[in-house]
């Protein structure tokens, strides 16, 4: 390979500096803290202390909640994205803005709003009270936490699926119909497989923030459902145990890398057969 | 042999955004026919095909299959299959699964599917390509897969939408023969859409020439070529010199300031007509022996013949001849009665048929310097004076 010119090296420099400063250095810090004790001596005890029932439960719960939130997002987002992709180009733009609109508001405010909606004396229960139903206890339940995740991350599922569906050549749908496939069969055998890349990036973009999120569970789960993100936050903000916090972050990172690898493997697989 | 009407279009019309794409067309298609819809882009031929396939619903009119209306039948329930423009092979399926798609939907046992797919692959010369990724096939191979994928369902009618459009010339010729053979072998009715007149003439049993959303002429390739009904058809199919003429009486026509014998009759006395003379039907003779006389303005060597543009009284004729004649020399033209074809005046009259804006000549002119252009224009002025 030819040696790269001085100019191209110079052009790459800012990016390299950026990467070292803000990606590699923090990762090294995390690794350093995770592998040392409070006095700076090498130790594996930070990881050892994670193998307790308490932490395992937190990891397991986080994974479960994130999985459920991702599945629910997918189920909601696919029809929405499909519907948007079928409207006129002008309407598509408008609907995409509407999908993104809540994201213009602050994450904390959005989550607080859900508290006001779900509380025992909140909007939903007030309305239910008027018609003589309820109150239904919703706040501080696992459902409320998952709802918070779904609400916050849904756009990141809709957008990539919408993108892949809007790029889908309508001739494939016509070809399927031409070969005798009804609308549902076409969805199953043609549209779904051809939008797989969108589905996979959607799953990635919802699962990763869901499994590492904090705050949602504190506000909508009332502290009953500790998640990894909250635990890490606590180590840094109140327990001042940087070493344990770093170790948990490290495990979370590995967890995400493993699940993404599995996801991508699934994505690369040769498209199946018509059932 | 009494042929069965398999498809009937009656008064089918379609508008898009107020623009008329199909203007009430009537068309009958018979069993085992190779029918070609021929016309320039925007003439409505693809829309007609898509209406038959069920992908476009006409605004008005009737579409019958075996005498039964199918206007409200969705595409997946029609006994037709389509070979799409650019093929539309499913990119997530391999060659085998693409071809097997239709049969799997019919819940045919896998063993039978296997046999039929193999049979199809053999027919389109793609044995051994079962596991190939369709995205990595050449254009010609994709084309064959698309044909196999459609034909395996044993449709009554196969619709082909410019299927050879993306292939290079050599491959086109091979595929034309192959398609014609497949059609003969299977006995399936083919409805073929193309803008390539040569393709239409060489493959079809019946050609439907379309323009401006209307059918201009329906006939066998020889009918269409020899007896075009109007200036559009005459110009679109092959090369034509189309002149303003006057039908003096039966078998006698006047054009280019001269009277000729012809084989046409049934016009009003002195009716204005369009006269078609094919470039290959004109004999080049010595100036004093010609019925018409003119000066050659350009000569192009085409391999089998020379293409000569002759200026006769300001109208530029195209003549195809195997004898060379030098530019700027004077020649005579001799026209047999059977070389003259008379057509009624139509909306297309005066739009086609003069080779004064002939593209090759224009290309040639644009290469000249200003000086040369001046010289050339002086030369033409002299010519006109000498006449």
C-alpha cells in the first residue's frame, strides 16, 4: 500500500486526537478503575463482588426490561413505519417530524410528565375516577418502567425501519403479488425480509440505551426496580465507589458487545426459505 | 383453426393527474399468440400491460379474461405472470428460491417443486445456478431467472415489460430467439412491451403500434411494415420518406410535382394523402432515366448498403442502395407502382418523413468550421439556382 500523503495524515489528525481524548482515554480510565482498589492497587475484587445475588438480579432485570422494551417497540414501530412509508412524500416528512417531536423536549421532563400521567392521583386515574373506574395503580410498577423506556426510545426503532421500508422497491411487492402471494404473504415473505437491516439497526438503537438507561426506573419505578444504569450512577454519585462503578460499566459493555454480536450474526444469515 | 379470445380490452381508459395515458383502447388477444405492444415511451404500452397484470386499475372500460370481467380481481388471483422491467428478482432469495416462490405459495410438495425448478432451469440454460445469489448474476442470467420464475406457474398469459431493455445488443438478439422458442415450446400467450421496432417485427405474431395513448394499428409484422395506416406508424417502423400527395384518381397519385402509377384505390378524387416510400424500394438510375431527379447531399456507408440523402425540390429523401454515388452528384430515382403506399391524412401528417433534419447529417454539419459552413451554404444556393 502507498504511504499516505502528509496532507491526508494532517486531515486525519483532528479525528485521531478526538478519538484518543474522548473514546480511548475514557475507556482506559474505566479499565484502570475497574482493576484497582481505592488505594490504586491492582485487584479483581471489584468484579468478584458483582457475583452476588443482588447484582445478578440487577443485571438480569435490566436485560429483561430492555428485551421487553425492544420487543414492544418493534411491534409498535413496524406498523407505524410501514404506514408512514405508504403515505405521500409530503405527509411522510410531516409524520417523521411528529415522530421526532417529543425528542426535542428534555429527557427528564418527558419522564416527569409520565409520572404526572401515571400517578395514583394522576391524569389517567382522574379520568378513570370520573367514569367510575379505578383508581388503577400504575406508577412504581415494572410496567411503568418499561413504558418509560418504550416511550423514550420508540423513535429510534421507527426511523431505521421507515428508512428501509421507504427504500424498498415497490416492484418487489408487485412481483410477489404477480406470483400469487396475497397481501399478508407478501408482508411475511418479501417486505419483512427486505427490511431486515432496518429492523436490526432499530433493535440495536433501542436495546443499547434501554439496558444502560438510568433515571426512568427511579422516577417511574419508585426505586423498586434497580437497573444497571441506576446502580452505576449510585456508585459514582452517592457511594463514591468509582472502582465498583467502573467494574459494573465494564460488565455492561461486555454484555452489550455480546448481544450486538449475536444480533449481527443473525443479521448476516442468508435469508431463509419461503415457508 | 378457430382461435380463442383469451383477453379482451374494451374502451379501457386511464388518466394520471388529468393527463390522458390511455384513451379508450380496444384490443383482443388470442390464445398462443405472441403479441407485442410497440410504441415510444409515454405511449401507454406499459400502462396497458400493468392493467392486464392488475397493478393499475383503469378509470373506465372493461377487461375480460375468457369472457369474464377481471377488473376487480387482484393481481395475485389473475392467471397471468409478469417478467418485470429490470426483473425485480427477490434479492433475499437465491436462484432456486426465487423460481420456487410461486409454487411454494401453492403449497406444492417440495419434491415436485424441485423437479419443476430443475426443468425450468434446464429450459433457460441455468442448470447448476440453484444456490447462486441473484444479485451477483449478469443481466442476461437475471433475465432468465425472471422468465423461469414467471413460467413455472404455468400462466395462461405471460406479460413481459421491456425484458431485454437492460441487455447489450448481442445478448438481446440471442434472448429474442430464445424467448420466441420458449413461447413456441410452451404455447403460452406472450404479451410483450417494447419500444424497439426491430424486436417487435422479428418476434411477434401480432404487433400493436401505440402512440399518444391510442392504438394506431394492429397487424402482422409484414402488414405493419408494408401497409402502415398513418405517418406515425410509417415513420416509427423502419425508415420512410413521407410526402404530401394528391390522389388524382384510382391508381394514380401526384407527389413531388410528378404523377405516378400506384396500386391504391378507394380515395376521393383529388383527395390529399400521405405517400410513403421506403428507402430500400427506390431504384437509383441515371439522371435522364429517372422519374425524379435530385442532388445527393450526403452518403453514409452502412455495411450492407449506402444510405443516401437526396435533395429533390427541397425535400430530402433517404435512399438505401448498394451502388455508391458521390455526394453533390446528380441522380435519378425510379419508383415502381408497388413501392408506393398511400395513406389517409391523420393527426401525424407533416410531423415525420423528411430527412432534412436527419441526425447524422446534423452531426456532420456541427463538426464543420464557420468557413466551411459558409462555403457549404453557398454551394447549396448554387444548387438551388441550377434547379
